[in-house]
C-alpha cells in the first residue's frame, strides 16, 4: 500500500461520516420545524416562522447538499496539490459521491424512526437520490478538488456553490410562506455575496502580488 493510499482512506472515511451526520441532522431539524408549526392556524400558515424552519430551509436545500459534496472534494484533495492531475480529480470525484450516499441513507433512516414508518416507506426516494448522488457527486467532487487550485479555475470552482445557491433562491424560492421565503433568500444572498467578495478580493490580491513582486519594488527603490 502506498503512502498516498494510507492518507486517502481515513479522509474518505471521515467524509462518509460527515455525510451521515449531515443527513441525520437535516432529518432531525426538519422534524423539529414541522412539530413547531400549527398548520391549522391561519397566521402560522401565512406569516409564521421559526428558527428551526429557517435552518430546515437552509439545510434541506439542493445547493447545501451540493456544497457538501464540493467541500468533501476539496477536503479529500487538500494534500495533493503538488501533484494535481487525474489521480487527484478521481479522488475528488469519489469524495463527492460518498457524503451524498451517506447523507441520503441516514436522512431517510432517521425519518423512518421519527415518523414511525416502515423501513420500505422511503425505498423509492432513497434509490432515486442515491442515483442522483452517483451521477452528480463526481462532478461536484471534482469542482471541490479544482477549488483548491490557484488561478481562474480555482476562483470559478470556489464560486460554484454561492452562485448556485443565489440562483436557486430565485428559481426555487424556499419556505411555505412569504416570510420564510424572504428570510431564507436574504440569508443565502447575503452569505453568497460575502463569499464571492472574499474570493474575488483574495484573487485580485494574489494577482497584484504577482504583477508587482515585493523584491522588484525593493530593487527599483535602490537604483
């Protein structure tokens, strides 16, 4: 077994565990959010909201699950930047799939316990999202691996999740009423704007240092 393999396996196991925790946490938050709402109340239906519902909207969004896979891809490839290539991309692809599979499994497993449903109740849903994980997970994991690269490719990869999140808030607004939708949208839009701003500022700073190295400035001052 190579040194690369020894270091890669624990990281992939950690990614798998992180996905399981995320899925279970999402199921639990959803259950708390649902139990805190009286849908027979007109006020609760039209403008009621709670912290649990906002967390549920954020955790159970498509962009958040995609972000889980992207982060996993970045995490799993953090030690391979010096040898970036097909092997690193492959590891990122695998890392993108694992947390989604684990999150889906733990999400529906806990749902069966919380709602006291038969184990087979979510078989179709589980199979569907596992299929989606196998199809989309590798792409998201590779994006995560590329996010650790310098230059334009890294910047674009780092922007994938915040931009996707902002777009989803427009195309698929979250929440069961206007208040929850508005809060969810502004939380995501604000967070996305901050992340994108940090990425752009950091990239411009690196480019400025490359174009005007400190050593060149010093030598120019002495002549």
